C-alpha cells in the first residue's frame, strides 16, 4: 500500500513539473509564434492582394473585437495613404473551412482583392480557388456591400468548373467579410487614421 | 565502467549509428529525408531531446521507481519534445511546417526511449550526456546523408541550390516514399560490407 502511494506521488510530481515548464515556455514564445504564423500562413495571401503597398501589412496590424471575437486587421498603405484594410473570414468548402482574406478600400468601400489562405479542398479541383487568378479577380473592384453568390445560385460569380461548393465557400466568406466591415467600419477608420499619424 | 566517455560518444557515430546499426527510428528517417535541410532539422531536434532526456533521466535514476519508470520517461521526453515544437514554431516556422507531425512524434521515437531505458537509467550523468550526444549526432548525420542523396538525385538540388545543369532530369522516384526505402536499404548494405572487413 505504501509502495503504491509512493508511485502515485512520483508520477504526480513529474506531471506537475512538466506542466509548469511547458506553460512557461508557451508563454514565452506565444507572441513570436503568432507573428510567425501570420507571416508564413497569411503573409503570402496578404502580399498577393496588397501588391504594390509601401508598408508591411503584417507588422501594421491591429486587433478589434467583433461580437465577442477578436480579429486581426492588416493595414495596407497605397500612395502614402493607409486606406486599405484586410482581414480573414471563413466559408464552408468541400473539405472543411476555407480561409479567405479580403482587402477593402475604406474610402470607396470596394474590394481591392481576395485570396485564399488555408483550405483542405481537392487538389486540382477546389484547390484552384487558391491558385486560379481569374477566379479570385472576379471580386476585385466590386462594392463590398454586394451579396456575392455563384451563378448557379443566381449570383454574379463564375464558379470554378467542377468546384461549385468551393466557389460557394469563398463567396460566403467574402459576404461575411462585408458584414463584419459594415459593423466595424467606423472603428476601423478611426484606428487607421490613428496609425496614419 | 569498462568504456570511457569518449567511447560512449563515438559509438553513436559508427558502431551503433541509429538508423543503420540499431535500425531504430525508421519512421522519421524515411518520412522527412526528402532534402538535406529537413533531415538535419529533424536530426537536431531529436538530438536536443535525446541529450536533455538522457541527462535528466540519469540524474533522476535513483528517484524514479522501477514500476513506473516508463511513464516517467515518457513524461520527461514529451515535455522536451513540446519545448522543441514551440521553439521551432517561434524561430524556424518554415521548417516546422515541412516537418509537421513528425516533431510531436519524436515522443514515440524508439531511439529516445531506447537510450533512456537502456543507458541513461543505468549510468551516471556524464556518460549519459556523451551517449545522447553521440547517438543524436549519428542520427543527424544519417538523416543528413540520406537527405543529401535523395535530394541530389530526386530533385537535382543540394540544400535548395541546383547542383546539375539545366538539362538534368530529376529522378523523382527518390523523393517519394519507396525511394526512401531503397536508398536506406542500399546504404545499410554498403555499411554492412564496409563493417565486415
């Protein structure tokens, strides 16, 4: 019985110490990991749609709360003015959620560009949502207040052939981006003017 | 003690070099050696875990009760593996993305647990450190060599830089899973022939 007790104590002590160590390391690396993830996972998509911007959108990011959820907003500077904001939303695709970054010009309320970040769509079919420039360029210069739908649903977006569900997912993500933008527009503008200073 | 510290160290580099002589840890060996960089990255991560766990387990060898030793070893190893995973995410994110699931899987790498059980639990700290360093370095070298052969033949590059002229046709088979088996088998065969003399 005493033997059992000793085994128990040793295991507990081991677990407590390793738990403590891990919590400390996690805490110390948290901010850096977040930055690295943004640079390597969202960075390529952001650079794609913010082509020609004169700042580093990942560095010039800020957080805002929307309906109890914190979101990252990336600011792009064009012609010396920080008036483009980009953020990520998700739409339901064929193989899971599709992450879509939408960049919006806050002066004109028009979409600057749309790009897919993470997805698990079928390679060569739904995955073209990320690689096919013709598909994502359909969103460019459209007013963000529009409701985007694929043509099969009576909308304006040409779906990728054989990948209606993936195309629908991207459209839904952009629509969601529009809703968030409408809710937060004033706050966003205030934040961006502050960073301009 | 019959063997000196130097002998404990050098045995890992030839006489007991992990993937070829011990034929342990084959899962990461086969899976990540598509290129030199991945192979060495994996090797260094494993070496770090191996050294830390060997030293700590050797220090605690009189505290850990025999009956629960495996559970204690796993707790120690898992802690170090998670530390490596977090550090890699923070400082080498692209490497983390390409190694992916194989970093957390170091926990169940037979080499690490094997050295803890067979060596560190029975020996003093300094020989255990030498053992961990030697085996880890041997593992890194093997992975690096395997990665180099597969990368040079399979994609015509070394550490991402092209080594052959434009006209080189990559031998794509070598960077696929079957190529890993064939390459490992041939290297094992060569080492056995050399070892016989």
